[in-house]
């Protein structure tokens, strides 16, 4: 079997995923792009397992299963973070997310007097 077609397909999928991660502003679309990259890695692992004689039989398929489990965990945690971000900020745009805690609002003189009581 000539593994050129699966390798080229995996390279295109991985390139599309990298483009999606670097270019997209929506957090859900970034997660989808990461999934594309993980699926490209799975395709490479399974193709290499069928074409290369390895010491351990079916080791590429076993690693592909580990990547699938990792992808499932990543989607679960990633979607939970995106939902919490949407609840707090009402947007899932990656550019609008502040990486630091916003400063506390300044108190007025009357609020300082009430807090001192």
C-alpha cells in the first residue's frame, strides 16, 4: 500500500487546524480546529501502523485510542471553560478575554465612610 494519500490528507488536516487556531476568534471554533489537528495525528498513527513493521504489533492503533481519549477529555474541559466564559463575559470571542483579573471599582468618599463604621 502506498501511504502517500493518507499522509497528504493528514498534513492538510493538520495545516487547516493550525490555521483555525491561529486565525479564529471564536473559542468554539478554536476547539474544533484543535480537534482537526488531533484527528490528523490519529490518521498518521494508524497509517504508520499499517505500513511500518513495528516491534510492538498495533502500537499505532493503541496510541490513536489514547489520542481519542485525550480529545474527549479536552472537549469536556474546553466546553466547560467556554460556557463559564460566556456566562461571565457574554461573549466567546478570544480577543475580548482579559487574562488578568479586572481591577476593583474605586470607592467614593461616602462608601469609604460607610465601610469605616
